[in-house]
C-alpha cells in the first residue's frame, strides 16, 4: 500500500481594500509552493460611498464565487493623517469583511509592515519593491497593477504563516492578538 499522501491545495484570496480600487489576488498553496491563480482590481464608480461599497461587495462576491477560496486575508487598518480617507478605507474593509462572512469565510488580518516584511524582507518597502517581489515569487510574466500586487502579497503573507482558518460557520473564535478574526 502506498503511504504517500498528496497535499490538498489551499486557495487563498488576498484583499487590498480601498474605496476607489480594491485589489484581489488568488494563489494556491500545495505544500510550501505558492502558485498564481488570478488577480485584479475592483474599480468603483464616482457615485455615493454607499454605492461604491455595494460595488466592492458585489465584485468580491463574484471573485469568491469564481475562485472558491478556502482562506482569505486582508490588510489591517492603519492610522492615516487624513481622517476622512481612513474612515472610507475602514468602510471598504467592512464591505469586504461582511462579504467574506456571508460566504462562510474567516478572514486573517495582517499589518502593512508585516506584509512588506514577509514578501520583501523589509517592513519599509515601497510599492515598486512589493510589485517586483510578487512578480518574482509567483514567477509572473508581467508585473501586476499595484493594488493587485498588494493583494497577492497579502495572500503570500498568509501562506507563509501556515495558519489555517476555520470557516465562519464552524463556531470557533479567533483572537485579535494573532491577527485572525472569526466574523
């Protein structure tokens, strides 16, 4: 009898929320090797904020339906100098979090500095460095748009942690100190 086991792939959806552009990146992990699946941006119209939030929700819902992730990760809110921008970012994150919860998915949260450090080795890396490393790590033929590259970096960061999240319907709680939340 063959005792070799094949590792089940983990499909990770990374989300880089924004009220104007929300990036998404999908990778598969089989063992320790990340493989690119898809990435892109959900661009909202110039309408009222509530309409843009609905567009983010609908776009991410479509991404979840199409790619069927087993894990999701999002960038944690950071303090911004512009309070209005920070509030809009928080609301965009909220739309993404509710979308994931309504699809039965838990969400891991990672600070921007941790994401940059995981992907580039330097927590103060700029967007171009993140794009370059995401392109190299996933062996992409072209550099993804900045928001999509950030989302792929978030997915890669989650893959490096080795933390599998239960689905939101499993009833297990998550602690904020670990960067993982159950919605």
